[in-house]
C-alpha cells in the first residue's frame, strides 16, 4: 500500500493555497505566517524524496530562523495595510507585473512539457547513499572536501554582510 | 510497508502518545505539590491519595469553562496558535529513541517512531517552529502585553537556539553521527574503569561543558524559569497567552509541559545514555535468567523504564529549578545568551575538535 | 547610583551558586516542617480578646439589655439599631435589636460602652453568608460565647 501520492498532493495543494494567501492577504504578518506554512510543506515534500537533511535544513533555516526574523521586523516596524497602499504600483506598472507573471508561468509550463527527465542517473543513487552512510554524511563529506572553497567563501560573504549591517546600524545611531 | 510494520508503528505511537498526553496533568500536580513543599506549604492534598487526582477536576474545570473569542482578535491565527504550539512537541518526540531494538519473527523493530538519519537536526528544526505558536498568539491577540511577550520570546528563542545547536555539535563530533539511535547506542560503551566503578561513555562525561550549555538553553527554549520572560506575570500580566481562556489556555499549558518532556528526553538521550540501562539493572536482568522472546521483551521494558526514569528526573529538575531561581532581567538574558553561552559553545566545539585530533575519545 | 561590586570569578561562574540554591530548596522540601493549618479540620486558636460575631448576653432567659442606647450612640459605623419598649414589669427592654453586619467594623466599642454587660463580641469568626444579612434580636439572643 503506497500512500505517498496522497501526501504529495496534500502537501502540494496546501503549499499552493498558502502561496496564494501570501499574495492576497492584506496584513503583512498574515502573509508572512502563510509563507511559513508554505516552507513547511516544502519541507514535507523534500522529506518524501528521502532528502531528510534538506527537509530539516529547510525548516530549520527558512521556517525556523529567517521567517521568525521577518515577522520580528514586521512587528517592530508595525507596517499596516494603509501604509502599504501608498506603495502600490501605477496602472502601467500593474499591467507589466501581470504580463511578466503570465509570461513566466507559461515559460515554466512549456519547460516542463517539452523537456524529458534525464535517462541516466547521477552518481548518487539511494543505494549508494545508504552504503556511504546516509545523506548527512555524504553531504558533509562533499562540503568539506570537494566544495570546501565555495563553502568557506559563502561564509565569508555572510560575515561581510553581517559586518556591513552592524556598520550601517552603528553609523545611523550616532 | 506491510501489516507488521503498521502494527509495530501503531504500538510505538501508543507507547509514546499516552504518556506524552498524560504529562500535563501529572506535571501540573508535581509542580504544585513540589512548589508547595519547597515553600513549606502542603499543596493540593484533598482529592485522591496525596492529591494525585487533583488534575481531574482541574481538567473538568478547563473543559467546562466558557470558551470566548474576544472581538478584537485575528480569529484564524488566534485559534491556530494553541494548536501550532501543541503540534511541535508531538512531532519532536517522534525521533527520540526510548529503547533499543528487538527482533520478532526475524524482523527488527527500532523503538523510535520515526527513524530519521538526521535525528537531532529534525528536533532542532521542528523545535524552532515552537516560536510560531507564541508569535501567532501574541500578535493575533491585538494586545500590547501579549505582543510584548511574544516579541520577547521570539528574540529569546532565536538567541538561545544558536547556542543550543552549537552545543549539540560537540556530541555529534564525539560520536560522529547525527542519528539519535546510534548516539544512544554509542553511549553504552565503557569510557573508563575506576576500581569497582565503571563509567559509561555517557555524553555528560565526555561533554560536561556542552551539557551545561545545552541544559541552560533547554530552559530558555521551553520558556521556563529563570527564562520565563515571555510570560513574566509581574510585568506582562501573563504574556502571550493573556487573551486565552478555557481549553485554549489549557492547550498552551499542555504544550509547555510537553516541551519540557521533549527537552528532558533530548537531554537524557544525548547526555545520559538514552535507553542505556541504569546501574544495577543489568544484574537484575541476569538474575531473572530469561531467554528468547521473553528476555527481549523484559530487556526492552527495562530500557524503556531507564529512559523514563531519566526523563522524569529532568522533568523534576525543570520544576526544581523553577522554584529555586528568580527571573532574569531582559538585558541580562540577552547578554548571557550572546556574550557567554555562544562563545562558550564555540569554545566547546574547538576543545572537542582538539580532543578528537589527539584521539582522546 | 549604580554601585559595582567586585565579584570573584566563582561568583560569575553561576553553576556553584545555583547548585547551592537547589540544595537549599531540596532541603526545605525534605526536612523543613510545613506551616500550613489545614483549616476545616484544624483551626487556629485565637486569643480570648478576639472580636467576632455579636450576641446579647442573657441571664435566666432574660436579656441583660435595657435599651439604654449607649451602644448605637458610640458605634462609629452606626450599625446598631434599637427600638425600646416596656415589659409588663415596667422594665425597659429592646423590642428590636439589629446589627447590620455589612457595616459593622468589629471595633468592640459597643461592648465597652455597655453598662449592663449585654452586647458581647464572641470568638466566632466564620460569618460568611450567601446573602446580605442584618442580624435581628432573636438571632443575637443565642448565647454564642461565655464572655
């Protein structure tokens, strides 16, 4: 008895429904909370692909840390619906946005219809990963051997961003 | 999955779910009774022996009360908030191993509901969602005290989550796995022998600093005293659950106690050997002289009992600390989290690295 | 002014102090006697001078009160209401004697003012009722104490 399609479709449906809520909700916090639920559904989808590490990181980093900070900032700045109204795009801008979104959507549909999944499977099949000691081990070994330079460069970039943020905050307060 | 797996999973879920649900009433009694005894009072002692059944009328009271939704709240999130905070401990407990494996009919059963190979990352990930229940409650209540409480709690949880994750890294490095079942199994090995004493390779003996950091952050993550600023009844009335009453409030209370249970289970399985039997249990098992399936069942029962005892000790520890320490001031809390715990946990990782390099583990 | 004390390194390392605190609470829990009086079964002993519920002292079934109006005069809360009457033996007596317990402040001045030792405040302190009460003469005439 394979029930994974049930889970897949329910996760997908909830994700799409709440993505809609992110756009349609008036209150910014309600949008942000809907986005959390979307992230959670993505985590579920990753977990169903047996990518437990990615699922855990998705929830830990996106839903658990980044969105909390988002909500934190929204709460502190106290953005409400009327102040957002002044930021509305004009008629031309709105037309452009709608046209671009439709174009992007049709591009995606076209891409999914025209391309076929690759016939050959990459080096990491589920069996290979099991033999090598699970997702986490394989990923961390790759990160700390082959991809050590990009990995460290990314962290330096993040460090730079943090230092920059602190510098800007300090300069404004004096 | 076939019928055998379904039945095994259902049994495991029952074994976990029933105690987890009864944690709140039992702990409410322990908390009231314990605090009373520490303050030279008697506490609830009328209903049942030692007042043990006190929670039943309490529960009836919670259910019987009117359940109003105030007019000024955001209804959807207001109702969702207690559920969101209740789901988290249920989810997290699924990956905590409460006994080792046993073999029935050639099939191996691991006593852990979800045998994920990301183990503790899952707990951290889902545990970090606990803050949403509080944020939603605080924000949707449209009340300044509730909002202040939820702001405090979210900043507190973000700050302490970092140190919590980093302090567990030490354990992960020492046992070189993130799989909770394997961590628990690895703690059965002997660390050293001091005369008649055999010291097992429990997490606390190889990561004492990591244990202290983890314990402290566990208190902060469960919003228990001395880190209960989100509630802070003397300054915020009741904090994030100010606008809640009746069963919705009871759900918050259950979530708090179940979070305590999860944190205790986590501490027990990372630092106190998880289901590894307590000293003396092995000899009892030898004396019984069982074999075959009966032996396996008794062994698993003993392991589950050991885990339960460890868990109960830490649950009691939570209560004990609550009635001993006063609350932190907010700036002290932040200073402590960022300036003390974070550097300490980084130092712990460094020390662990050095020790692994020289093969002291 | 903010005074900064010099603290030793052991003070900054809270763990020891916390352990001490935990030890103290555990000692209290296990060994300290507890001070609770379990009320309905065990009652606190008040002194004889305690001023509780009022009663009118009577000797041989006749109340001592002569309706001299000293107690309503002295009462600071004005809670005593007396209507005087005459008995067949030309003796003055209270036809009505009411004490409004909602107003009474239990100061005991009536007791001190009474020349005939009639109104007394007993040791009874369990006076909660479910409705507003004015104690009338028949209720007050019950002998509730031995003052």
